C-alpha cells in the first residue's frame, strides 16, 4: 500500500482533570467533490436532522443524520432536564436469570457476538436477523451446530427486525447494523422491555443521544455500548494501574483510533457501502469511542468527573482521494469492447471461409501507452 495515511485530529478537553487528544486516521471528506459547500451542506443536513428527529424511533431514519434539530451550538450543548416520570438508570440492575436469551441483528460484525454468546454457558441465541437472509441462515446454522437448537430466523427486509423484537421472548438484543439503524433499533428494543446492546458508535447526533438516555430512563431498560476496546488486555491493565493510584492524580491523557480504513472504505458488499458516505459528508471524528472509552474510564469521566468541552481540528483530506485515484477498476471500457467484439467478427470470419477480419482499435491508439492492469501487481 503506497503512502502513509494523513492524520486528522480531534481534541477533547476536560479542564478539571485532563486533556484528551484523539487522532483519527480517517480524513475529512471533500465536500467539494460533490460540489456542495460546507455551509449549504450543514443547512441541508440541519433540515434532514429535523426530519430525523421528528421521526424519532421511526424506521424512516435518514441515511445520514449529521445534525440535530437544534442548530445552534449553544442550544445543543445544553443539558436537557429529565422529563417527569423518568428515573435515573445508573444503578439499574437486572434480576438474575438462569438463562439469558439473546437476539442479534446484523450478522457481519454481529457474528462476533453470536460466537461470544455461544461461549457463555448461560447465554442462548434465540433469534438472529439480517437484511441478507443467507447471513441469518448461516448464523442460525452455527448456533444449531453448537447448541442443538436453531434460533428463529428473520431476514429479507430492512424492517423485519421490528417483528423479531415484537414477537420473540428476548432479554437482550445485540445491534450490529450500519449506524443509521442503531438508534431506531435500540429505542424499539427498550420500548418492548428488552435490553439494547449497541455497536459503536451508539448514535450520530446529540438528539439521538438524548433519545437513548430518555428511553432507557423511561423504560428502565439497559442500553449498553459494545465498546470492546475497554476490555483489551492493555486497557484493563492500565485501568487497573490507574485505580491502584500508580499514576497519582491523572491530569492528562491521550488516546487514538489508528486504523487504516482505506481498504474498508472502498470495499463493496460490506461496511464500505454505507460507511463511505459518512466520510464523504462529515468532517469530524466519526469513530471516537474506541480511543475515548478506555481513557474516559481511567479518568473517571461520568463517575466523579465529566467531559466539559471539545475542540476538533481536521487536516486536509488527501489520502482518501489519493487512494481512490490510484485504485482504478481492473478493466476499462476498451477491454469490454475489444473482448466482446469477437462475437460479431468471428461470425463474419466464419461466413467468409475463415478470411481474416480486422479488429477495430477501441482505444484509438491509447493502447500504446496504457500501463498494465493492476490485477497482479505486488502490494
Ligand atoms: N467494535 C468493533 O470493533 C467493531 C468492528 C466492526 C464493526 N463495528 C460496528 O458494527 C456495526 C456493523 O458493522 P459491520 O462491519 O458488520 O457492517 P456490515 O455492513 O459489514 O454489516 C452490517 C450487517 O447488517 C445488515 N443490515 C443492514 N441493515 C439491516 C437491517 N435494517 N436489518 C437487519 N440487518 C441489517 C447487513 O445486511 C449486514 O449483514 C457498525 O456499527 C460498526 O461500527 C464495530
């Protein structure tokens, strides 16, 4: 892979304890590529945000929901009062159960959760759901092979998960779908009296973060972010050191998400299909929780301390475009034409007693300078 990824940077400041810096290899998107100024985009997305917010938990979630209904920074930064009738959930517990019945929606990353559940004696995968029926079937087969019991299978339409959440007797629903589905799925799950375990990040807008908080408090259901990085061996080691006071009083921490996503973002048939859009439209830190989660725990953020404000800066978007520009398809139209014209030309040759038939140069002379295709190029 040529070239090093350029870094964009987001900094999150907590003045009472620390400055947390978080770098993200994902570069800001080039709005100009779509002839959309940032201002007009924000305006458009603000309107889209109003729509998404009014739709609430509805299935009509906007494909991109980059802005909350409240457009001013001052408004959006306000802590919203707890609506009457809601109770805090910070001490919410669960009645012990001999068996925890689990459902999983989204069976790519979600297969990791299926396998994890199969490794826990008291967990049982009772339902699986994916837009692509073959993925749901495959997950069911894995479960059946492992436990001798086939989970209920839901698939084929993008709203079929609603039926699963409605009908099945489930304790917890794992949500491992594209980002735009996280909030509608989690809200409905909690409304139906089930715990929602959401892949990272939980939500894309501040409004949606509040919707998760309010619904969890109102329904008294757990809403858990599946931030696996908090459970890495290194992270747990450092957490333990912090708790033991080895560092003294923490005043500064840095965290990062270093992941070369160029391959992922241009992949087809998986995460790239939907994740690419966010990178094209949003200029900020699109994947904050892997870096932030463990460090927030070291600092006791949310438990004795709090995030106060953030500043965010992005470097110029270069690498993603360079990468895209370097990665042409393995074939161009001239190949399509040159390889296909043999049909007619061979028929004509046969009909004239196998006389030669000239083949047109569809490249119009470009063949002389075109480099070989990258198919067999060494990395
Ligand atoms: N924690 C981690 O380390 C980690 C790693 C990878 C992905 N993720 C997160 O997991 C989530 C999924 O990522 P992925 O890589 O599996 O994406 P993906 O696009 O490869 O897979 C998503 C799956 O969800 C299915 N799906 C889409 N819409 C659906 C709907 N309406 N109903 C049912 N199924 C639907 C798709 O068919 C697909 O099988 C994302 O939130 C991502 O950020 C987290």
